[in-house]
């Protein structure tokens, strides 16, 4: 009896709360997070876009109808999603350098894996601020490269594997300015997603994997309300009106793999109530 009580004491004091969250969540083999730009929920989900691939994704998975960016402009939202903090950044200044905990470091410390795949980035490990339609402000992993993270996880999108079983545990996919709705149109981004992400989604549905499609921020006119869609065999189909933000999405990813919360994700709740009982 003493041994049992001691074991329960250890479990309670060294992870019960975290394990409770983890117990409510599935554990996908892979998660791919695609981040689009500068469109509000109402813009993206406008009925005029009904025939789009994005709308088809929403019907295939769970559409979070009360999802919000945490601030403006773009860069601090990416920092928040990746590291649980905006680090006081209020603009798109480049370069930045941090050595704090983040999603990638949490995964790597636990023996799991992470990579960021940036569209139009000239070469893997590149630290320049911009090159053509690529901009580092949308690639948060670069800001920890050389201090906390290896250059090997800062990849080009052309390195995104066609054998999806070779994907890391969690991947960020960063379309370039044309393909993320920043400079290009809704149709440009929608076509890019259909071409490059739909094969992964089809595979994920058969291979216990998950897509998270989200936006960094709105267009400054909708209280920063954005679209977030989750699609995978572990996700219910429908809509959810629970209020979430980038810290909630980060907390969800960390809890899925039973990792400690990072930054402001420690006071955020993970996304629950959307998962199938399995």
C-alpha cells in the first residue's frame, strides 16, 4: 500500500495535470501546420469562396469559428504560435535572435522531431531577412537558429518529403508572400494548398496524422478573428465555437506529445471537444 501511495504521489506531483490534458487528446504520428496571412474569418469563409479547397477542408474536418490572432502585425503572431510569447516584438523587424524554449526545442529535448518548410527560401538554414517572395518574418524557427536550434530544421519547402511517413513529428509549412494571401489572392493561396497540401491530407486520413491550417492575423477589421481548421482521422467533422488563439494551438500540440507548456501556452487551454473517441 505504501508503494502504491508513493507512486500516486509521484504521478500527481510530476505530471498529473499534464497527463490529464494528454488523456483528452489523440496522439497523431505527424502534425503539419500551415500558416496563411492577413485574412479574417469572414473573408475566408465568405460564401463566394464556397467552391474553394479551403472550404472543402472545413467540411472535411473541424472549423474553429472563434479563433483569434494575438496581436498585429504578422511577426509577433508567428513568434507566439512557435514559442508562446511575442517577446515584446511589435513590428516586423529583422533579424531577431532568441534562445528561449519553443515548440521545436521541446520536441527535440523529448527525442521527437520538428522542421519548418519555407516556400521560396533560397537554401536550407538561410538567415537572410528576405529573398524574392520569401520573408524571414514568417519563419520563426530562424530566430532560434544557432542559439537553441540547429540549421538542419530550417528547410526549404522543396525539401518537404513526398513520402509523408518521413515527415518529422511536427512540421510548420510557410507559403511565400504570393501563396499565403499576403500579396497574392485567395485563389492563389487556395490553389497552392490544393496542389501541395491535399496529398498530405489524403494520406493523413489513412495514417493517423493531422493538418492544422490557420492564419496569423486578420486584416485589422474583424477583432483579429481568423480561420483555424483541423483535419485528420482523429477529428470530428463540424464546427466549434470554443474561443482559441495561437497559444491554445501551441498548447494543444505540446499536450498531444505530453510536453511541458512553453510561455503563455501554460495558461492556455488545449483544444478539446473536437476529437473522436478512439
